[in-house]
C-alpha cells in the first residue's frame, strides 16, 4: 500500500512538473503554483523542506493543500494563458498594420489631388478630373470681374486673377464639396472649396489677403463664419481691395457706357452709398444699379448678369 502511494505521488509530481514547463513561458503565476504542488508531492523535496523548516505537515493537511494548489493552478492557468495569447495576437496585428503602413508608396491624400489646367479669374478655375476638364466655381467668395464681356474690368480684378494664377496654375489641389451648396451651379460648374497641397484653404486665403469678398449664395455654407471673419480682418487691416488707395487709380477709361453713369444720382434716383450686400438692397432695381453703376460685383456671385437673385427672380 505504501509503495502504491509513493508511486502515485511520483506520477502526480511528474504531472506537476509538466505543468511548470507548460506554463512557464506564458504565465508565471500558474507556473509557480504548479511548482509548489510539485514540491509538495516529490518525496525527497518534501523531506528536505520539512527538515530545513523543522516542521511536520500532517497527511490530511498535505492532501488539502495539494487539492487547493491544484484548483488554483487549474483556475488561473487558462486565464493567464488567454491574456498572453491576446497580447501576442495584438502584437502580431500591430506588426501587420505597420507593414501595410510602411508599404504604401504615397499618402492617401494623393488620390484626391487634381491638377489646375486653367485659371479663369479669381473665383473660377478649371481642373483635370480623370480624363475630363471640369470648370469650378469657388464656394463662398467673389472676386472683381475681369472676363465678363458684358462688364468692364472691375477694380482689383486683374490683381485677384494674377494672385489666383500664381498660386494655382499648373499646381495640384484638393477639392472639397459642400452639400449645402449643391454639386453644380446653373452653368454646370462644379461648386468646390480648393485646398493647396500644404492644406491651405485657397478660398479663405483670397478673402483674408483682400483679393475677394465673402459671398453667400442663398443659404449659409460650411465655412461661412470663418470667411466672414477673414473679410472683417482684411477690411480692418486695409488689405488688397480694401486699401484706401486701391480703386483711385484703377477706374476704367471713359467710354460710351461710362458716360451714361457719370451722374449715378440721376439713374433711378439711386446713388453709390456704400451698400455691398443683397440684404442692404430694397429692390431689384437698386441691386442692378449697384452692380452696373457702382461696380459691386459680389451682388452677382454666379456672374450671370442678374444681381441678388432673391430680389430679381
């Protein structure tokens, strides 16, 4: 009977040592519990420990302690292993993500860059999208007119066009649409914000440097508050078209059309009194006067010759 007990202890000891070797790489707590169980079961080790500590452990206490250690080992081992496996999986996944990230030849933004093939004026450009050239009307801005055959070249129009050409012609830009403004205007021009490669909002840049007015067409747009603030700062700092001397020397040469508007006070009883927005106009006739006689081009943001369409339609 004693031999059977001894043999059983050795079998359990070997099983415990196997547990130590199994969980040592993945779970230190589990491997320690299995090691204590092995030390309790291996006869020579038990004898050495009890002699050194000068204690004698009753058989029932050994059995109870062995059962407790076994249960602890069984309970914590799977959890510990699961955590380790999870960490390994996460590490492997991060490695895969890193490989994918480093293998990408160009930034994702590259696929959204389009080349500017032509600059019509300060607020209208042409870009190449796929194999097609698309005309774009910039959202939220209006620059003085330079290319409309129905109108004379307006104050600071040439400067605005030159600025746009210097920043955009032949360059690659990112385009951003705005659901509040629709996809295209009545002339089928795409309505977009234009961003330079460094992330600069070109629309707002033109306003902030005094090359364009902020322009709201019927409904507010995404960057309306920022654009209005940019214009306020440009006006306050007298930049570009807001400078005191800007339009003093760039008035159009006298012509048949000019001779008709020499005395604006005689045209419908209106005078150029500094109104600049559709909200300040009381009638379509007044809006037409300010557009044609006072040169307030922002009243005709879509450049169809009809100002303040909320009044004139």
